[in-house]
């Protein structure tokens, strides 16, 4: 059973759309089969993309690509001059149909798009028919600090057989059965202080990336043995690590520190999760080779384990530097209020913080094309996984 796992990252989500355009287009044509995943898991913008794919299957490629390639800031948020001069309290407090609270942006356009552009009835129909085994999205419960994995599909059906609000908990993660709708994915995408918290059945939720930016858990619990994981942070290599004696120039700006902090908070845990899977794979392969019947005995005497294949797609270029390069070209087309905000957080060399919020087609189109090109280079690896 296959899974698609999608990371969060704001405007960086355009990269995921590019990868999927290649996978569901040329690669599917070459393999001659439907590559739509059985299980879809997403956080933040990955939850929005995941809902699109769950509702439309491989046809989602067209709408996703069009969305990111024609995106304008006013499609996602509103920021007006009067917001900047109306005073701190009025500026920070937002009221929305799903709650409200402290936020920099007014997300009304995003809410409208999510409610009407994603065919929710089609998503539910595909889940109920078993075309999609499960769709899961992660959000963070403000009160408890737990990551809530809302899961619709096979896990939901089993849970409803036991209790209407059945949950499965770990130290920091709660699996919760739900009929997923707009409020769940909007909660998953509610980046703290940028978008307001969202109320889901009376509980305040914010971005799931605070706890689990790349939600592998539901895919593993549903016994998926093939996972396409799409992240939005470039893999760190020896060439990207500062050498001794470097880094003693001017002190980093507040924007640089905030961008790096957001990277560390939202994007890095997936590396350790995938390394852990690789270690388990190696151990299981060794056991199966050394001791005949090893996996069968494990299943009978302990629990069933399986080797999990995965491909982790991530940008071949530094997205923060792409944002820094393109921002001067984009700035003249932004509203005065948006430009005033971005000028306070942009960095001349790199723009990690800006790269999450630069919802503009000149930038997102380049990320979408980068995702397509990276997937095209990984065609053999992706074909081996999905074919």
C-alpha cells in the first residue's frame, strides 16, 4: 500500500505541486498505471495539497499547478494600510468564520478558496468508496500542546466502531477519527501569529508543523510499505556547513535568525524520522536473512513489522536564496502594506523567513518548476518505488 506524505512550509508548498505534476503526469504515463496513493498525510500547506489530491486523484495535478503558477498575495491574505496604522490591538486581532485571535494577516481569501475550490463531497465519496484508504492532517492543540492527527477513512471507520470520539495517544500525538472538512485543514495551516487559531469542535488549533511537520505516523500505522515523502527544505551537505573560522562577519539580522528558527522548528525532524525507518529496515532485513521465518515469528509473538520503502524528495536549491533573489523583482507589484511588512524581514543574502510568506506567482512558479525538474531527475528512483 502506498502513501503520499506532504510537509508544511507556507508558500514553499509550490515545490510539492511541481513534484506531483511530474509523478502524476509523465511518470504515470511511462508506467502505464494510476499512481494515486492509498493513504495521504499532510501538515499545513501539505494538508491543503493532500486534500486536493484525496478529492481528485491524479487529476489534481492540473488544478494544483494552475493555482501555484498564477498565485497572487490577495488570493491568500489581506493586508491593508489601515491595518498598519490602526494600532496594535486592532492590527493583531482577527475574527473569522472559524474563530479568530492574534494574527498578522487576515486569511479571508484563503478560507474562501479552501471552502469552495476543494471538492469536499468528492473527497468524502472517494474515502467512503475506499478509493482513498485514509486522509490525515495534523494540527496542534493550543491547550495541550499535543499534535492532533485527524484521520478520515479506514482508521475513522474502525474508530467509530469502538467510540464516537475514539483516540489513540502517545506522549505528544493524538490520533483522532474525524470527517475532515475545511476547518481541519485550515487549522493545520494556521501558522502562529501569521494566521489566527482555528476552532475545531470547541478546541483552538494552530499549525501542525509545531509538533509534526511531516506526518509519517498515520501512513505507518495503516501498514503502508511504500512512501513518497515531499519536503520543502534543501538537504544539508558538507558544502553547506560553515567551515572553522567562517561565520565571524557582521552579526545575523533578526530576520535571518527568525528564518533559521522557523526552519529548525518546522522542517528538520523528518530527517531523524527517515533515519529511524532506515535503521529498522536494516535490522529487519538482517533478521530475515539470518534467521529463516524471522518476520513471521515477530508477527506471531510480538507484532507485525515490515520493510518500508521510501523516497524523500526535497529541493535541490536553497529556497531562501531563491526568495532573496526574486523579492526585489516582486516588491514593486506588492501593495504598500505588504511591501512595508516584507521590507522588515527580508535579508540581502537569503530570505528564509520571507520564503514562507511570499505568495506571489513569480516566486511560486519557480518553486513549482524546481519541484518538477527535481522529480524528473529522480525518475528512476520514483519509478522503482511507485511502479
